[in-house]
């Protein structure tokens, strides 16, 4: 029981807090010095030494998708999607990605650096252009808002210069995007022109072959010719049957030696000859067709005609898109629509005076508290022969020997 009573009771939270506070109060001057001096130094720095930085921001809408390009992308969809990607027919999101790439490109940022002489403005002493570019990118920010709008922000020590740089970047980015779209449209138009010339050559060849096929086979309008041939054969067959009936009647009435029977017999022979000539294709010069060959000729006729229609439709499409690309190539419009233009905002973004001072006070107070409590801990262990006292004596003895020497 006595051993249990000799164990010291663990201090509570309130007791620990009061002990820490009392130790700070015992070394009040030290704590005040540790908090006040750094805070004063930081105050002087943020007020008069560190140059303030200002920010200019602009919010722009991504470029709208071109109606002509979107229509072409739709027509070239499906199995022709590879052609659409090959020709660079991009959607609205891809155009926004292109704008993002332009803003983040070395070419545009080099223009800003050279135009505003940022090497002198930043007091850049390095030898490498990449280091100057890195320094500029620290002051440049490109982001996407919650509404999927592009936000461009530039920081500088002069709020007017920051505004001018943001405006300059917007103008150059729009010009570079126009050049990109113009080059894209020119490449597409050149492709369409070449493809159109090839298509026209193929179309002329198909037409010549089709005309040759029609001339050689006297096969011009299958439907009309088939109908005329069947009607002609039907009339011959009807007339031949009528002559046959009349010949039979004449042979029974007057015999086969009569003059009338001889005339009917000649008439019957001529009808047979006409029918046989028609069936054998000997009446093609009159526009009549051979029934046995008509299915094969009809299939060949339709195949050639469909090839001509396909090539004609393709040529029409290519011609339309070539004209559309010419319009796109000649179009000089503003693609970046500024919703919030950059303006000379004289409100500082850095240094943050209040935050800097509060942070300095809290950190210094923490270190002052730690130091005060450590001093009291060392005093409380003095004369007890504890390990802490021994280690502290060894530590301070090292400095005494250095000073005596």
C-alpha cells in the first residue's frame, strides 16, 4: 500500500495548462522579446521592404465549334471518322484544348517576355532562357472555372503592367488560334481539291465507259426498252395467232391452193421471222432488246449507273466542303470572347500582411513557450541527480571549456 501511495499522480489537463502558463509568466520578458522582435521585423518587411504584388485576371469563353466543321465531322462520322481525325476536324472541346496549349506555349510566353522586357523587369541575372521562362510562369496562372471558362491571371509588382500583360496575351492567343484554324482549313481545302480532281477524273472515266456500254449494246433505258419489246412481241404473237386461225379457215373453205391462203401463208412466215429476229436481238437498232440477255445487261447497267451516282455524290460533297474550307480560311473573327476583361486592380495579392503577422506571432509564441518551459524543467531537475541534469551539465560544460580556452 505504501508503494502505491508514493507513485506521483499524473497531472490533469487544466493543471498542465496552468503550469505552462505560469512558466511563461515567470519568463514574461523573454516571451515578449521572442514574440515582439520577430513580429516587428516581419512587419517592417511586409510594409516597406518586400515589394507588393498585384494580379490581373481575365475570364474568356472557349471558342465555339464552327458550324461548317461540325457538319463535316457529322458527315464523315462512322466509317469515315478516321478521315475526320486525319484532316483535323475538331470538336469544341478540342478547340478549347488548343487554346489552353497556346496560352501555355513557350512561343506566346516568349512574346510577353520580349514585349515587356521582363528580363530587366525581373532583374534576371541568369544565363539561360529557360530559367527566365520558369520565373515568368511563377507569375502566370491558367485555370478552368466551375463553369468551364478559361481564367488567365498574371501577377506583377505594377498592377497596370499586369493588366497590360493579360490583355496582350489575350490578343496574341486569339491571333495564334486564328492562324492555327486558318492553316487547318487550308490543309483541309488542299486535300479536298486534290480529292475532288481525282473524283472528277474517275467520274469522267465512268461516264465514258457507261456511254460505250450503252452504244455497244443499244441499251439506253432498260425499263422503257423492256416494255416496248414485250409490247412489240405481244402484238406480233397476237397477229400471228389471228393469221393462223384465218389460214385454217381458208384451207377448209377453198383449200391450200387458193390465192388467199398463199397470201396468209406469206404473212404468217413474215410474222415468224419478225418474232425470231426480235428474240435473237436483230432488232436492237430499233431500240428493242434481247430478252435472254436483258437480265445480265440490266444488272451491268445498274452497277455502272450506281458507280456514277456514288462518284457524283462524292464530288458534290467534296465541292461543298472545299467551298466551306475557303470560307473558313478567309474568315478573320474573334474566337476568344472575353467575359471579364483584365483591369488595373490595385489590391495587393501578396504579401499578405495580416496572415504573415498572425503566423509570426503564433510561431514565436510557440517557441517562447517551449523555451520557457524547458528552462523551468532544467531548474526543477537541478540537484536531483537525474539523467537530464547530467546531460545538461555535460552540454553546458562543453561551452564553458570552449570559452575558457
